[in-house]
C-alpha cells in the first residue's frame, strides 16, 4: 500500500509502512520550491517517483500555490505532463 504525507518541508512516500522516497521543498510566499526527489535504490524503477511528484503537485495546486521546479526530476515531469502548467512558476 502506498502512502504519501507532507511533513517538515518534505513529502514522504511509504510503501507498506516503509519510507522509500522523499521530495524536499521550501516555501517562498505562495511558491513551493521543489528541491530534490529521491527514491531508495531498492525501490527504483517502479514508478514511485512519478507517483510522489504527481501527489506533491496535486497538493500544491489544491493549496492554491505555485510550484518552482528546481529538482530535475520534477522539471522533467512537468515538461511532459501539462495538467500542472497553470501552477508552474520560475
């Protein structure tokens, strides 16, 4: 079971209760700067980073904030998934 939560300036992804990934951020006013996304090596290649990024972006959009994609993984995701174009800020 996948569980994602927002705690202490990071989104945390857990799989069956085990922490397997994080996406760190900092807020700057109404902008959430996504800094780094990381999945534990044993869990790589399962699409978990994509799920974590999608959840983070949906959360940011739901809060009425904008996203600044400093993380290369997030920036790449946004280049090919345009449903979040309205919240992207540089």
